[in-house]
C-alpha cells in the first residue's frame, strides 16, 4: 500500500513537471516565432511578417497573441477591418486572458472601430465594459461620450459624461476630462 502511494505521488509529480516543461517549450517557440517575425519586418519581408503574426494570434497565447495583433495594427500591416476584427475576436473569445487584459482588448477593439461603425455597433462592443466594474469602464464611457459629441448628439454625450462622474472607481483623469467637457461644452 505504501509502495503504491509513493509510486502514485512520483507519477503525479513527474506528470506535473513534464507538463510545465512542455508549456515552457511552447512559450519559448512562440517567443522565437514572434522575434523572427519582427526581424522579417525589419528586413522588409512584410508578407512573411503578416503571416507569422496572424499565426501567433491564432495560437491563442495570453502573452504573444495580443502582442502580435498590436504589432499588425500599429504598423498598418492589415488593411481589411473585418480580418482585424476576427483577430480581436480570437483574443476576446478564445484566448485565456486575465479579466482586465480582456477588457483592455475589448476597449482597443472599440477604439480601432470607433471611426467606422455606427453607435449600435460601438455600444455592442463596449457593453461588456459598461456593464461591469472593470477599471476600463470609465474609458469606455468616455469613448462613447466623445463619439456622440463628435456626431453633435450633445444630449447623449452629456448622459455618458454624467455616467463617468457617477461611476465608482472611475479613472480620476477621465473624471476630470469629463467634468471639463461638461462645463466647457455641454453646460446649459
């Protein structure tokens, strides 16, 4: 009985450490792949860079997949908004991310699309933030308020600026900017 218990414990420990080594090897390969894509970019091999970065996003890694998508966006490597939104959706819906990191990605998706979508689509993207206690909630409300302000829908804009001020744990800089906008441009 004691021998069986010892063998089982050894098997469990061996399995645990083997899995850990396996995960580290995968992470190292993704790191090499990401760095290789950046080198390809610096050598002006854009098609290879784009292909590798898309693969990395589809690998659903919590570190390198967001970095790959941001690299594609920051360097304007993908022109098709639908394709970029699909990559955002992979990160948001299929990648295992911490709560606030996922919310940041949702916010970035909204920022990416804000100039080209209507209010319903923008609200649909930002609803998970607006209906949560995320630290990104005030940012989402500010984006929507500014969206309505840019469309000259001042009542809707004012409503969202007011929500920022009344939100618990809102970012203090966002609150100040909302107050400025309300006093300067939306006071009656």
